[in-house]
C-alpha cells in the first residue's frame, strides 16, 4: 500500500509542477464547452427562436394560392417575407442572383397563373367525380385534359443545412395542400348547388383535422423538453476527457527517454503498480475536468443567454458515468503511450484516433443519421457507450440501473487496455539494450 501511495505522490508532484499544463487541462475543455454551446444555441438555435429568417418572395400569380402561401409563411412567425430589394420589386432573376451571392438563404418564385391552373384541374376532377354518380354527362368531360403541373421554384443557398431546407419545403407543401383541399370542397359545393337548387352549401372554413403534441418520455416525474446544452455538455465533456491521452502518453514516453522508468523497474515495485498510480493521478484530473465542464453548463452558459444545464437529482449515476469514462480514457492513453516509441507517434496517432472514435461514436453526428454499416460500427466505440450513458442521465433521467450496461462496457474497455499494456511491457522491455 505504501509503495502505491509513494508512486501516486511521485506522479502528483510531476503533474503539479507543470502549472501551464494544468491550466490547459482544466480551462481549455471548459472553454470548448462554452464555445460549442454558443455556436449551436445562439447560431443555429437563433433561427428557431428569433423567427427572423428572411425569404425572398416573388409573387407572379397574385391569386389565392400564392396569397395563402404568403400568409402561411407570415403566420408561422418563423420567416420574414421580402418582396423587393431596394426600391425595385423582386423578379425571378434578381432573387436567384441574391441567393447565389449569399445575401439570402432562400428565394421562392410563384409562377403566373398557378392558382387558375390548379382551380381548373380541381373543377375537372370534381366534374369527373360527379359524372360517376350520373349527375353530369360523362361524354361531355371525357376528353377534357388536366392542365400541366406548374412549378414553384425555390432557390436555396448551397450552405443551408439540409434539415432547415426540408423544414421550409414541408411548410410550403402544407400551405399548398391546405389551399387545394379548400378549393376541392368549395368547387364540389358549387357544383352540387348547380345540380340541386335546393342545396345550400354550408359556410365551413377549413379546420385542421389533427394536432401534434411533442412528448419526450423519461424517468423524470415532470417531463422537460431537451435543449442543445444537454446534448453539447456531455458530448464535448467526453471528447475533452479522452484528450487526456496527450499528456498521459507524453509522461510515459518521458519516463522511458529520461531513464526514470529504468530506475522504477529496478525497485521492488511491480510495473502494474506504476501504471495504476499514474492512472489514479490522471483519474483525479479527468474527474476535475468533468466537474468544471458541468459547472460551466450550469453557471457560465446562462450568462450568455443559453439555457442552463439541468442535471436533476441523479448525482450518483452521473458520477459513475464520469468515473467510467475517465477510466476508459486513461486505459486508452496508457495503451497508446506504451505501444508508441516516440512523442510524434503518440501525439499523432492519439489525437487522430480520438477524433475518429468520436466521429464514429456519435459525438458530432447522431448515430441514427449514419449509414447502416456505420451504425453497426458505432456501437463498438467507447465514445458511444459514454454518450449513451450520459444521455440516459441528462435527457432520460435514468437511474443507476439504466446506466449499468454502458458503465460495465467502459470499465471492461479500461481493463482490456490495461491488460494489453501490461502484457506488451512484460514481453517487450522498454530498456534499449
């Protein structure tokens, strides 16, 4: 026991002496959390909250369909309609040029006569339907063709997010379908009035047939809507904790190159004890990192008008996930530092492999958006186990039982990497003969 404590003391003194390195270890991850949360919440999230997305709207139709689309966009409180640039009315060419130059994200061009064309097609469709009931002579309408489909042109800036583009398209399609439904009912009532003079069509306005309620099931008694902070803080916390690989591998290689590892191995101390002592010191570093980043989400992010991180009362599951993630990061660092022979190998492979594992694990792109084969690969990334466990705590209000699968996977990863490290060092001496 005393040997272990002395080894821990030695590692702690080496770490404390590098005050600049400690500042980087603790401050840079917190800065990363704040920066990424601000970029996503204030940058992309402002589109949703501030309702200030400008849309160039060229109305060459000036009839019911274009007016309904325009009204729907305005009523959504999500878009700002712009129909002129300077003192000149918008045209298809000027809208295209403005979007091409990146001045606006979206431009919509409603062609002339589209309402008249849709109305004509609706009348033909209603007439053919009534002919099926024998109310109209089918010979009279059999050869009447439907009008060709008109095209509403939408210009999108190439930099626009696909999800935002799809939301705009869905909104416009909804307004169009609603307008066409109103036309069908109105035309049908008019034709019925012609066939049956006693029939008086009711004054009925179009009403939605259903509404949608968003529910986010979780273990919490009171369900809360998740926000970007609850996604960003755990994701970038995990990413930063795994970058402990860089200072940890540097420490291992310095021991070999400086000769201190030779002196340690000459003492009656098993090598596994040296590894565990180093792990204990850097485990404290990782836990402090995690604590600082969570505190940044709770106290610093609200200062920038970003929602506060809410962790509820699940402190024990959160601590377990932080502990297991720290172990996984340390085990990976010990393995990379032992297998590498130079600083360049350790730093290069360590940093690049962390980025790859983070990308595969769903830190940057959610797993459900990945191709099929990538989703299968992602479930083997320790980043995926870590982020799934943290999401269970932050978003689902999960308890100790809910995070156990991810906890054991991360601990098993740590034990596996330590075993690889120990076996490699046992059969390959670090001392060059």
